[in-house]
C-alpha cells in the first residue's frame, strides 16, 4: 500500500466532505475501500476519493468525466464531485493529481450486496445500459469518436473527439498480463488460440465494424459497477467511467452473456437482464429473436479476458485456478476447438 497516497486521498475526501470547516474534527479515520493497480479508493464520510491507475491519460479521463457529468446522463451515470476550493484542477474537469496519479472525487453510494445474490439488480443494470447506449452519438458531444488502440490517443484535448470505449484494450491487456505471468506455459495455449480466433477490432487492433462505434458504452460492466445513490435507498446508477467511451454497445452485455454461455449465470437471470435491456430500447441486440449474432464476438472476448486474468492472478498467488476460473478457462478450450462458423456455440 502507498501510505502517502492513501493519506493524501483521505485528506482530500475529508476536505470535500467538510467545505470551509476548520479546526479539530471528530470524524472517523478515512476508510480504504480498494487498493489495486487499477485504482486506490478512500472514503471520508459521504465522499470517495479515487486515484486512477498509473499511466492513465489525463485528457481522456477528463473527457470521460465530462461525459458522466452531462445532463443527458443524469440518472444513468454517477456524476463526479467538484474539487475543494484551492485544489488545482485540469481544464474543464474536476480532476487533480496526487503523487503522480490522476485523482477524482465521487459521492459515496450503496454497492450491491454480494451476500444477497437474489437481490442483485440485473433488471436495473439492463435498463441503465439501454439508457446509456441511447444517450446519443459522438456528434451530439464533441467531434468524432476516438481512435482504436490502447486508449492513449489525445481524447479530451482541444479539437479532439470523445474517447473510445476501452473494452477491447482491457482484453488485450489481460492477455499480455497472462503471457508475462506464464511465459511458455502450454496450459495457456487454449486461451491464446481463442484469442487469435477473434477479429482484430475485438483484440484492439482495428476499428469496430461500421455503424457499431457511435454508441456510448460503459466499457467494463459488472455488478460491482452499480451503486444506490443517495445511499442507501436511492436509485441504482452506473459508476466507474475509466473505460467509458464510444464503441460497440454489445460489449457492455458481453460479460453476463459469457457467464451465461459458460454456465455460471442461470438462464432465468440472463433473460431478466436481456429482457430489461430490450424493453429499454437498447441498440446492442435486435428487439426480438436471437441476440447471439450480435453478442458472439464480445462474449468470446470477455471469456478470453476472464480466463487470461485467472491464469495471471493464480500465477501471482502461487496457486491453481479456482473452480469458477477453471470454468472460463475450459470455455476457451471449447471455443478454440470449434470451427470459426461455430465459435460462438461454446455452451455445448
């Protein structure tokens, strides 16, 4: 843990929670909610301070913050908080820097309870995604979409367009992490074979198919990306815009689709999620009929991403993959064993 960074985040969150306050304070000590390579999150009362991953492009992050704060996203994305008076901010965005990391402030919401899976807000997640995907095309914001690649393009800089959704980039990073963690390990060969079977755009090597890059996407949808705000009983909102941008909206349905295809998500839950998305007019899949032609490639990519991270994490922790991780690894083996025209049929 970077103690100095955690302390600085706690101080910043406390200042934001108590604007103008001075002197002694009886508030409890700030609480570290997460401390990972992709983000350190510290809470003080109703405010959360987040240090984003080292190497995050500040211009792209600033553009994503403006997307989250736009009026058309009210009730869909949790909006960032302003920085306390006197804290230097990036031009046009509530973004500062601490210890070399970009930092933002957010309201504290009530997360999904992992101990109560029956209450998981699958329908709410589907409805929120449909609303997000329908909030307009890039021409309704600033310019054209960002270019494909690692996300290091100058999105958010004057004269540039809004950022690209980073889903494919995250999948590519997961595969690179697996390769670094298990160099030459034959056990990862099926994951790499499934990866090579994906089209270039899903591997972050090319632009998405024509007509599929104009939708605003979350980029990393899972149940940990929803909170109730105001806590504890407010409406559900999507959080974490680090990967948000324009791209193929099917990517946001891909993780639950992959879990369903691999047998980890029960069919009734998958259908509740999908029906809620369709009822909200979501553009990622047809309004009726078989959704899989639209979901096949993103679902396979998320299967590979999950399996690659499973191999990387298990190597770092000196253990074998656990039961759930092994399910996704086995799904990659089934994908890799099928001819291209049947690659999406990895439930059999």
